[in-house]
C-alpha cells in the first residue's frame, strides 16, 4: 500500500462504515494545491441542466469517512444538520443539480492552517444558469482539509445559507 493510501486508511474515523473504501484516483491537478481542490469542488457540482456530473471525480476529492453537513430548518425553528457521506450527497443532491442546472462559485475566502490541517470559510453564490443576473442563494462552506504531503483531501464540508437574519459578514467576502 503506497504511503498516501496507508495515511488515508489510518485517517478514516473508527466510526466510518465498514464499506468505506479508497476513493477513485484523483486527477493530480485537482489535488495539487488548496486553490486547486477548492476549484475542483465547485467545478464538479456545477453545470447546466441536463449535464451529468462526474461523481467519481467528486468522490476522489474526499478522504474515506468524509462528511458533508448542510444546516437548515424553517425560520423560527431550531436549526438542524444532516450528515451525509460523499456518496449520499451524490445520490440525494445529484438528480436536482443535473435536472435544474446549478452553478456555484466562490466569492470570498478565509483560510487558517495549522500543520497538516486547513480550515476554509469559502463564501459561495449559487445560480441555475451562468447567465442569471442574480444568485438564488449565497452562504458559507466551512471546509476542513488535510494535506498529507502528497495531495490535499477534503475531510468535511459544513455549510449554512445566508438569510435575512444571517447575513454574510463583510470580512468573509474578501478573496
């Protein structure tokens, strides 16, 4: 087992499903830098209506045991979070992304790194088509990453949408 695969296998949480396996091989350019993996994350989920997404490319960005955690809930109600694996995200969100069209892009970023770990607040906006004058949604993706010395891995993405009672602070809108 190459050193990277050994590190990934060791890094998978003990609570990861027994069926967790190594992700498909990543495109080297997608995982070569922090900028590259963030660009790949946004690129792989974006596309016009009717376009299939490359879910193997998506899966290749995540360490085994990775999680995607959207937050939400009705106004005035307690917030809730749903925890998905990358595979569950592809299954649950994939059909609507492909059916309706979806383009998400980064419009601001805040980065903190300590050793091998990096935390990114990546501010996004979402549109159905590139020609849309205004996004239908904005928010912040809190992305945790690992640099194992040979590539970048997404460990988790935890996000919340902007709302009237939850505006994005200006300090996060800077690149």
